[in-house]
C-alpha cells in the first residue's frame, strides 16, 4: 500500500508538467535542444519587421537629402544675389532667418543635420556674411550704418567682415546700449590735444611655447640692433622697455629726432629680417609678390605680381607667427571687401605699452615699409586706439600718417613715454 501511494504521488507530479518541462529536468538533455524551431508565422513577422526598418531608414535618408538640397538652395540664393541689389533690409531679413533657424520649436522635428550640426542656421549665417561683404563693396557708408545698427546684439562683432570704422558698442544691459567711445578729451601740459585711452578692460594673453620662443629671439635681435639695449623684465614688458628706452634716449649732438625716427624704423625692419631668416624673404618675393629672381635674364628684379592669392594667403599664414607681439588675430576683409585683411582683436603691443609713439614708429610704419621694400607687397596697418583693435590689410597701399584721417593727432592720455620726454618739446613722439 505504501508503494502504491508513492507511485501515485509521482504520477500526480509528472502529470502536472508538460512534456517539454519534463525534458528540462532530464540530465542528459541539452538546453539548446529545448528551443522551439521558428514557425512560418515567426519568419513572416521578422520579414515584415525588417522591411519596416528599411522603410524608416529610407525615409530618414530622404529627409536628410532633402535638407541638404534646401540648404544648398539657401546658400546659392545668397551667393547669386547681385551686389548692386543688396540693401539693409536684406541683411536684417537674414538676421531674422538666423534667429528662426536656431529656435527650439524649429529644431524639434528637424533632421539630424540641423539637430547635430545646425546646418540651416550656419547656411543663413554664411549668407548674411556674404550680404555684408557685398554691401561693403558697393556702399561703404551703408555698410557702416548697418553694422553699427545690428552689432553686437543681432550680429556678433567677430562675424563682421570689417570693423575698423565700426563703433564699438557693448551688449545691451538693462535695455541700454552702452557705447565705449569716451565722451571727453584732454590736453597735455603743452596744450596739445591728447587721444583718449582705451575704455575696454585689459585682457590676459596666454603665450604658447612658439610665442615665447619667437619673443626671445626677437628681443635678442632688438638688443643687437639698438647697440646693446636690454631689460631684465621678462616677456612683452621687457621688449617694450627696450623699445621705449631706444625711442626716448638722449640723442648724440647733431642728430635730430627725425633722423632718430628713421633709425627706429630701420631697427625694426632689420629685426624682422633677422626673424624671417635669409631664406623666407626670397621665397615670398618669388611665390607671393611675383618678383623675378636674378637668373641672368632681362627680367631680373622685375615684379609681375603680387599674385592674386598673395594677400589672402598672407592673412591666413601670418596669425600664428606674430601673435607673440600683437596677440590673437583672425582673417577678415579689407576696406574694399576683398580678402587679404587681418584684424588683431586687442593688440598686446598697444595694450601693454599704452604708447602711440611706440605703435607708430616701432610697429605701424616699419611693418608697412618692410612688407613693401623687403617682401614686395603693400600693407596698411590701421590701429584703433579706442578699442585697441588693429586692421592689417595686405595688398592695400598705405597713406602717410599725416594724410590718414583715421590716425589721431596727439599722445595717449595715459602714455608713460610722454613723461620721459618732458621738456624736449622739439622732439614729438607722436603725430
């Protein structure tokens, strides 16, 4: 009876499980054999699911391709617009489109090209820049008016093609647009007008290892070409001490300050030649300025350039190699709207010296003469003493400082060199 009872209990347990589950308890069976082979229904469902995924991919690719075509059309519409037809309303409309293409509501259901790359917005920003360039070429006064009206709140100052005569304005704060232009002027002890100092905050420059190396070489060359003038002060301040000492030195008997001014120019040009080594100037003269080398032909020394790419390419390769003197800079457009411009964002040389005489006689004039006489290409350097920006325009013939209305007369209010020259009234450091 007890045996029958045990058998009955075992049978009850076995019948409680399905055959498949019973096999699962069998030690000799492998779990892999328990997998039910796919039925026809399962295969049909997988096929339909794959087709649905392919359709989604095709639809997404179609959306992205359509977006690319539309963005190409946007760029073409800006580029193909005739220069003479561009007006202020076109630029304002482009600003509106930039704002609209960057709004959250517009991006929500857009393609990945816009979600990840903001492609449509960048196309409108590119188009807006092209409109400003065309306006700069066709109507300079209208360009200045437009730039001052829209910058910096609708168009960042860094996105303007040219800023050298565009008034600097601070962004709106408390619904008031702040202008950095000083409202009053001063006069020196000799009753000569003084140029207001820059009202913008000074910035800190982070010199790269290349900047430090070039500055060290440059300072050693300055010491050689000034008769041994040196300074224990490190960095750019030490270089400025050397330059100020040379500029304000007591002149030997019979030497006029006009002659010493020319000596300053020659010192800087010789220093620049040494920095470029004997190899770079000939290379530049041939491949950029189009000056025929001396090879024994009738064309020796004749200039058939500068080549069309020279101003633009010079503005591209220059920033990394003269940042040690002037700080960060970026390529932009010249006054005529053509490529070949370079704007120094806030000149290190001018900010740290606060001296218009050093700017004029140890940077602006000698740099212009060096590029013209040594490298064979014109250069115009136009500093902005209110913002300490500086526009370099390669391929643009410079005006004499006396004829350049943008170059103010008088010394800067905070200039330290003026104190060193007190009593030497016949020797003007600045125009």
